[in-house]
């Protein structure tokens, strides 16, 4: 009869705990089952433990991507690829499983899927061989609105959006995603144009909150950002202040967003792909978008670093380390960027009491990387070892 596996004693050169801005030297992290039981420095492992030695490596909490799409394959045309699989849910789930495993091998132990096809991410939730999945199901959008092809299109009326939200709650979704504005992935929609009247957006949020679910709004245009904030959303994604001919000057709206405590998800990060480049529209607007992000940060807004992984070939499902490096360089600094994908991200996902930190009582989600990610965030791309809920992950 096989007994309980021995506890793990994990040793490394340094530790980023998800909260502090410095590295802790010579850490010893004890893991029993799926839980961290103790964190110490300079201590010897107990004789009953199985020791994992990671010389020269830095330990961190498992990373959290707060915005990706497992159903989109990060290929040359993810929407067409998904359409080719539509009608074969098993094929879609198999592709989503592969995407989730790609993330996990990169040390991304939790993902928030903010738009899947017909709630298929719920099939993957809870699997031991995949990251922890926070699932929104299909985004609530208008019949021909942004990402309508995922199956979340509804008439823009209070009753229709309340019913859509209630359906997601009944299926067991963790969060409601609402497309408050259009987006570049969907022809016929525009980023600067709101998709729902304010009273309809408010009805969706009120229903979600009544049912105990948070709401995250996709909001590019200034009007959609303001209307989402007025409606009481819990999170804003993108927040580019995109206009028809550039980027708006948001003025007092930056301070209002910061004071509200709403989590602001910037979606950044791209891997180098030969021949791939941002569109002229994105390139022209990037300086203004970055300036507004800096204004939000300076005002004290709660910033998340997500990726929108899956939507194009420069955004594979393990792109998050590139996003952290960019955010560290232009906005948050290394410690702030790391917190944005660990402890701050965990709180935004409703998991702040058990994920995003290396501390006793938290889930045993750990990643070890070569080098010092506070000195060089690109170290996150050199993953040596991953533990997800106490299970070691093959990273080769």
C-alpha cells in the first residue's frame, strides 16, 4: 500500500514572494500536497522531505495571466481556425488543452479566460494537468458585436443581458465579460464605439452582482470606459482611450478610475515573429496609449498585466514573460510588473487568499527561473522548474 508522498523542500538562490520589492536569499519552501506549509531562509531541509535543489535560480509564485483566450490558437488567423473547428467541440477542447499546457510549461499556473466558445473552458477547469482556470465563458456582446462568433451575442436590452448573465451564473462561470466597445478582431465593429446603452450595461452589472459574480468590461473608447465605470464594473480591460483619429486625453477620468479601485488590465506583450508588425493604426496611437497608462499608474490605479494571448501569431499562450518585461520597462518597474502578474493579479481574479504569493497556507504554485527577474525581467523566459498545486510540471 502506497503511503502519502513525502513533503517537498524546495531550495533556490533567491525568492520573490509576490509582495515585497526585494529578493529573499537562500530560501527554503516547504510544500505538503497542494499547499505551501512554511517559508524560511538559510534553513536545512528536514530529513523526511524530498529535496528539490535549484542552485542559481529565483523562485516566484506561479504567474497569472489575467486575460487570454484558450479557444483562439495564436495562428495566422485564429478566428478562421476556430470557425473550422466549430461544430466539433472535442477538437476545440483539444486545442484549448494544448494552449493551456503551453501556458503551464512557461510557469503560468493560473489563467483567466475572458472569452471562450460556448463555455468550453468549463470542461477544462479543475484538471490537475492544466493551470487553474478562471472562466468567463463567451463574452456578452451584441448580435453582430465584437467577438459575436464566440456565441455570446444578445439583443441590447436590459432583459436580454440579465438573462445572459443569469445563464453564465447557472453554468458556473467565475466572472462575466461584457464587450462595452468594439474591437479590432471583429470586422464591422469599432474600438471607439460603445456597444450597449448605459442602462443596458448597468443592468448586466447589477444582475451579475446580485448573483455574486464580478464583471470585467472590454472598453477601448472613452465613452465605453466612462459608461462601464458608471455601471459599476469590477475590471476594465484595454483602457486605451481609442478615438477615431487617435487617442483621447482622458482628463479627470484617470483619477476617477484610480479612486474607484477598479482593476485596470493592460494587454501587452508580443513574441518576435518575422514579418509581423503592429498595424499603422496601433503604431500611431501607441505613444498616447502609453502616456495614458502612465497617467493611470501615477494616479494610483490598480494595474494588471495581461496579454490577450491567442488573438494573433505574436501572442502565443506563453507570451506573458514578454508582457512583464515590457510593463517593467515602460510603466511599473520590475517589482511592480511582477506583482501585477502574481499577488495583484490573484486578488483581481478573486484568488488573493490562496494564490499569487509564496507564503504558508497558499497554493503550492511555484516557478523557478534562471537569474534575477528584478534585475532583468527577461529572466522569466528561462524557466527551470514549475510546480502547480503541488504537482511538478515537465518544462522541457
